[in-house]
């Protein structure tokens, strides 16, 4: 290749790169580079989202289908306590002006369990749920059926 051709190609490459840098700088009005912290927020579906520039706010969680529910309480999971059915999970929770209340939790194929390491159908968790969740602070969302709740979502609170 001739020396003049190499110079022409080099000049064109520099011109193209220079134009790209100029356009990039011109579109960044503040000329500030924004670095966001690398923390994450756990979404109700068990997925995680990070922060996005320029305001470093958390990204929106993916929208989940609405869960049919008429019961939503925070409390503690118990199992195998005196007066409770053996190997059955109960939610112990409080309401203002009332003593501690409890509901038996019914898990079915639509029940979703959320934990810090992700979410899955409750029935697919290998360890017994009463062992996995007993003593943990949780929220329970579901359908109230007298003294029982058909669980739609059970999530560990941190």
C-alpha cells in the first residue's frame, strides 16, 4: 500500500473517531460522568434491580400480575407450638388493641415463597417449610378463610 493511501486512511479514521467523541461530548450537557453505587433492591417477585444514572435511583421492579388477596399481615412464622397442629405453619401477628393473633397457613400450588436468595413456588422448596421459615419475620398475602389463610405470597422480611 502506498504511503499516501495509508495517510489518507489514517486521517479518515481520526476524523471519524474525533467526530464521534465531539458528538458524544456535545450530547452530555453537563460533561459529568455519573457513577452510582452497586447496591441492589429486591423486588416483590424475587428479582433484583440496580441504580441507574443520572439520578442513581433504583430501576423500576418488573410488574407482576396482581395477586388476588384479602389478607396482608406482617408477623412471625411458628410451627409445632403447643395448641397448634403438628407440622403446620402459623402466622402470629398483631393488630392495635388486640392480643397476638394467629392464622393457620395453607400452602397450595399457587403459593409463592420469597426469600433473599430469590423466589419459587412454595411446594418446590426441598426443606419442610415449617423448618425453613419458623421463627422468621415474614409478610403473608393471601385469601382469608376463617382461621386459615390460603397463601398467595409469603416473603421473608429483613
